[in-house]
């Protein structure tokens, strides 16, 4: 951002973008002013799991723990192969645009309430964005993330830097971290605001843009809470 001429800036991010901006917040504390994340990963810790076993956790905590377990047990295989043998995938999917499209679609369809929004034209467009750049190199993303400690074959968000800048989080029902409690979220950063929505998913900017935009405007528009007043001095 500094190379683009921005000395100070805010961020909004989800998925890997959230991980990138958390590291950026730690690495460039004078540049990153505040952020809003719709993928604020905070896995349950040992104390949480012990309380869960004793049935001492709240409804939101139960929901988050159980959703995380289901994801790791039944859906994280793609992340495991991305981390351990990414070239095995890369060779085949770089060779076949149809195979790449179906690999992408398999990840998209469970992230929304109605999978019919992923029309053939849209799937082709999203696939082309990967294909034009050359998909082969991107398959190393998870392996590099594992080296940084952000993910492993056993989970997500395991070793992320604490974010001291003001943060707001947006939670959507068709995403892994829906109903993450505020006190959990504050373990990972200076979370000022938690927004829990009745619709939307992992790609909230696509299937619930009105809700995400409302969160963005409200948080960054509050110059005291988000510290965006620095842009007006």
C-alpha cells in the first residue's frame, strides 16, 4: 500500500485476505488504521473444550465448537492435500479447465444458502480469473500458509498475530465462524464490534453485499471507534 502512495489505510477482508491483513496489521502498525473481517478465525482452545465437555459452554460457544469439528472432520481434506501434496492437484487441474471449474464449484456450493446462484456463466468467469493467471502456482498457497503457522492439517487459524488496531467482525450463517462469541474474537485482536447476520455466507460480498456494506459504513464511519478520524486531521 505504501508503494501505491497510501501511508494510512483500512481493510476489509475474508478468507485468506483476513490472514494477510492480520499479518499486515502486525508488520505495518503505523499504516493499518482499522479493519473489518468476515472471516475472523478463532479456534476453540483447550479450556473451551474442557468447559464444553462439562456442558458449561454457551449456545454460541457450542455452535462454534461443533461447526469447527464438523468442518475439520468432514470438509478439510481439500486443505490437507493443498498443504501436503499441492503439485498432485496442480498438475491435473492446470491441465483441465473443466476439472478446475468443478474443483472451484465444489468449494462454492456449500458456502451459500442457494447453490443455484452459481450459474454456469459465473462459474466460468470465476474459473477464468484463475486460469488466465495460471492456476499452477496458486496451489502452493496453503503449503506456504502452513509454514507461517496460520493453518495445519488439523485446523485453521492456529498461530495468527494479535491485531491491536480497532476491528469489527461480520458473521454470516453459511460460513465456518458464524456465532463466534465476542469474548473469543477479542482473544485475537482489539475487536470493537460484532455483527451477526441472518443470511449470507463465506462470499458475503457476493450473496449479502447489502449487509456487509452496512457493517463497513457503520464501523469505519464511526471515527472514534474505528480511529478513522486520523484521515481528517
